[in-house]
C-alpha cells in the first residue's frame, strides 16, 4: 500500500446486512464524511452475496479514496485485488496472509487484549494491530476485559498503527485516542445511526 491515509482516522466495519442496497447507501453516506479504512465483514452471507457486496463496496471505496479490506477471506481479497485482509484468532495466520497477498497489501490482525499476540503479528509483518473489545458491543459477543492502557504500552513497543474496537462511541473512543490510538473502529454507532454521515463526521473529528 503506497497510500498512507488509511493509517489514521475512522475504521468502518460493515454489519451483517443481507440488503445490499441498504448496505451501500449507508456506507456511501459515511464515506462522504471521510473514512480512512473500510472492512467488509459479513459472517453469515453466502459466497455469492459476499462477492456481490464486496465488489460494490470496493467500487465505492475507490470513488471516495478509502482503503478497502476484507475480513477473514484471503481468497476473496485476492479475487478482487482488494487493498488487504483482516484476520482474527481463528483465521489464517498473519504470516500465511502476508505470504498469499504479498508485501504491498494490508494485513491487519485482531489482538484482543493480548500484547503478546500484537508482538507476534508485528513479527509476522502485520500492517496494523487491533485491540479490543474495550466496551460492550451490540454486534460482537466477547469478554470486555481489554484495559485502556494497553494502547499506551503497545505504542512504546510496537511500531504499527493501533486500532481500537468494541462498543465504540465518540465519547468512549476519546480516552483511547488520547492514549495514542491511530484508528477507531465502529459498526453500530454509524450503521444504526439516524444520520450515518454525521455519525462518521463525529468520529473523524477525533483526529483533527
């Protein structure tokens, strides 16, 4: 990735919406506010729906000059020539994703509340590390045990952009941003908002 704009700002993650038209409309509204990175994540979609939605979202990201990554699927990222992939604890390893995608694509890694996982991801040539959940989420079920100060510690030992995720609102994200988080990941706070563009703008304002 030659474009470095993805390294700071709002990291928008899609919800499990089967309605492609609705998904695209809300995503475009948010992209208009300035989204650094968009991750396509739909855990229950059929392969054909995933391909349809991912292709359409990628076109939107190109129009708005936002970086586009795929959750979990290295194969889909390769098929679309997406900007990269994001892998979690039950997916392929960072090293495997990096080997498949090459050195110029993004490989992001979920590290939960584990600094050791983040250091391992860095050693395997991850592009960024993601910590969380920090707060309860309406989308994902996980133990809310990640301490805010992990961002401060990681900042000192891992020279990669740091993403924070889990129940993020603008107010809850602020103390993490103050500790050095580079990107704030959001799903519900934008996609379930009455005004997704304004919701996205408020997140973007944390980085002004």
